[in-house]
C-alpha cells in the first residue's frame, strides 16, 4: 500500500526524518517489507541519513535508484524485479531505499512514479513516498491521488497550523483520502501540545501522532547512523519516577507506526511472533 508523507511548510514538520524513522521502526518491529523513495529532483536527506558511505558505483557517477528505473522505463523493460534490484538495502529483507537521481530533470518523477506504483507490490507491503512542499504541484497531486494514506506532517507553530487548517482549507490534500497527522520535532512541554491541536482543529485523537524532538536522533541523522541509534534507543526502559527520553521517543515512533498500520488495516505481526511461525 502507498503512504505519502507531506508537509505544508518546508522544514517545519520534519517530513523526511519522520518518514525515515517510522519506516525503519515498522521494519524493525514487524514482518513487513517497506520501500522508501521521494519525489525531489536529486538525492537528498533520505539518502544521507541511511548511507554511512557512498558506494564505489555512485562515487564513479553510475547509479541505481531512479536513474536505473528511468533507463528501464525508456527501454520498456521495467519489472517488479527491476525495482527490487535497484533499491538499496537498509535492513535486510525489510527496509529498502529507491534513491533519487544524480541528474534528474523536472519531469522525471512524473514519468517514472506511475510505473513504480504499478509494480512495487510484488515485493513490498508498503511504499513510503516523501513529498516536499516545494515539489512540482502536479507530482504532489499524482502521488496523493494514488496514495492509500496521506500523513500530513505539522509543527506546533500556531501560524503554520492556522495556515493549513484554516486559511488553506487543508489543501492540497484530497478530501476523500484517509489522512493522519504527525507532529514532528514535538516538544511535550509546549502549550500547543497534541491534545490542544486535536481540540482546536477538531481532529480525531486516533488520527494524530507525534515524533518527539530528540537531540540524539538529530545527531544520529547528521552522523549517518540512524539505524544504530534506533536499535540502541529501543533497549531503553522507563524506570519508576524517572523519565527516559529514549523510551519516550521509541514509544511515540512506534505509536505513529501503529496508527499507519491500523488505518491501512495491515495486521501488525511482531517480529518475534513472526519468527516463531
């Protein structure tokens, strides 16, 4: 199923990092295979946070990812196997990344995405697509119309929230689509907390999740060690009368992942349970 991550204000809702951490956590927690990609004109944050080092092929100027998909589409040879073979493995048999182009033109995403949408299902349960507020509006519309679920990424900034919910009337999100809201870089001590956002804008409690601000997570992304950070953070436990930032962060991310799976009616089979089948 196709899940689009989008935010109305570039950078404020942390759309890319939210998608990255939720996708990785779902892949770590469940027997679900996830493919990630984005619609930007070139490689960006998503590739950076998951790549500890550039491969020799990419350093030499050759590539897989969208560049390889484009070559296959031009030859009429794109298959589900072609998508799988040109995606970068992040977590073996669980999480993969179809990277952006090294030299894409503006029209590339609009031409390639329909082919990917048609063929990804053979090998993946979920396709997460990162949309930017600065993307071509036609590309944003294309992805949203095809999406099974749209995750709107917001901040706790009142001006930004009013702009999306009141001034712009939730545009450009189609009215008939299933929508979840994710408050990124969430500050739990803010007066504009999750409960106030839900009440002020008339949202369902089951439609709003959070990704807390966490300095360690920010540093891990900067240092290209996102997965090692998540593996370590999930070992943290909350002790009596003691607050754990890592446990709070992990629980919130897992909660956002559960909202997505529940909305899509995908059985959330824990990894340990799946391993015992």
